């Protein structure tokens, strides 16, 4: 079975690259037709099909060796999952502005979404990257929060907003300040991870109380 999987991988690479050897069973007319359809979407679909076929063989091997079969149509790609539909699933942790994947790579989270969802550092997220490149986020594990109060502070040089509370400064998303029409000096009600031992650098705005 290992040999079959290796052959399938080798054939798949040759097939996608439009190559043919003397021992290949692919016919020239078929290769000619496939080569003429080499768009990114079609290549991605073919790769997904080949990967799924190989994954099914690997799953059968695990069963024969006394293990458990994994769901078909799902493969690991650098800590993420690639579905047979061409969608990629990545789970990660929100760091206050972006999602950090299992490989340490950062993924941009729309500020409006993060602000509206009041996400804080440590929240677990699931990112689905569709076949056309659209990013779809979903909160899967919100951490426990605590509420604090502070003063809204603006840095005109960096155009960054923050909250001064209990002698500490917490960075907040500009989208939140814009939504609540905040101004420097306003009082901010914000959320941080509970029991963060003072390590939290970001806060999630829950409300802004205007001072004038």
C-alpha cells in the first residue's frame, strides 16, 4: 500500500506538470487536453482531488495497522486543513489585532469584525479561506474576560489609540474608537483577559463615555 501511495504521488506530480514517462498510463491526448486547461483554479482542483485520493490510501493503511481512519477529504497542510472542496481551514489565537496560526504565521483580522465581536487576546478563532481567497472568521473559544475603566489617549504621530488604566496603557483598535466617536480624554469601558497577570497589551472597547 505504501508503494501505491508513492506511485500515486509521483503520477500526480507528473500529471500536474504535464510530464509523461515511458511507464505512464496517461495518454497523450488526455495530457494535451489537461495542459490546455491550466488555470489556477483548475490546477487547484486537480491537486485537491489527488491529495484526497492519497489521503484515502493513507487512511486505509492506518486501519490495516490497527489505527483509526481519519475523515476523508481532509489533509494536513502546515498545521491547517485542506478540504476536498478546495477550502482551507486554519485555527489560531487572537493576539489583539491578528490571528496567529499554529505555525506562528499571522493572519489579518478585519478590525471592524474584531471590534464588533469585542475580541480579546487569547480568543480562539477558526479561519476558512475559500477557493476564491475570501477570509471567513469564526470565534470558537472566547476566553474569560474582566471589565476595566480608563482614559482614552491618542497618539497623533502613529494615529494609534490606547487606554490608560491603573497606571498601564492598553492598545485598542481604531475601528472601535471610530464606531463610538471617541475623543481623547473620554472614559473607556473595555475588556481584557481575566487573570492575565498584567501581561495583556490590548483591550477590547465595550463602550465610550464622552466627557464633553
